[in-house]
């Protein structure tokens, strides 16, 4: 009788690296291909770690914004925000390094503005500033201050 081959279990950084590599490959074709890739990833990865989901939702927010789907972008931003605490806990160094280039806040502010949720856009500006993401978000907050 043959021995059963045990499945290999990847670490969270390896899962994240795989997600990013596959996303880059799909992005070469365009946002429609990245959307298809991400939808398949979410459908097929029932056990994706929440920390990695934060990054996956961030990529989805970027993709939805490129396609002009602001409602979808907002939902993706909400998914990323829901999982950001897990990313801080399990992939803290990677999150800290990646946060300035992530789409979460930039695209989230744009989506909320497009949808008329200026108070929500201001909240994202404030959260970005709390996370030390810089003067860019202070300027965005100032430009939206009329909404308060």
C-alpha cells in the first residue's frame, strides 16, 4: 500500500508572496484579468488567513477602482479594514512596509467621495494619518473639511 503524501502547509508570508506574484501576472493582461483572478482566489481560498485577506482585499479595491466600480471598491476597502488588525498581528512588519503603497486608503477615499460619503472619506483620511501615512492624507482631509 502506498504512503499518503501529506499536503505542504505554507506560511502566511509564503501565501502572501504567492498572492502578490499571481496578481502581478494577471495585472499584465489588465484589470479585468486581475478581477477574475481575485474572484477565483476568494472563491477557492476558504481557509485564507485573515492577515492575507487584508492584502487581497486591498488588491481588489485597486482593481475595482481601475474598473470604475466604486461600490465594489468600497466593499473591498471594508473587507481590508475588517482584516487589518489580523494583518498587524500576524504580518506586522510586512504591513508596516507595505502600507504606504497599498490602495486601501487612497482608493477608499476616492470611492467614498464618488459615492457621496464625505464623512466616511474623512474618517479614512484620519485613520491614514493615525497610521503615519503622511501629509498627503492631511491635504486630502483639508480638501474634504467642508463636509464636517
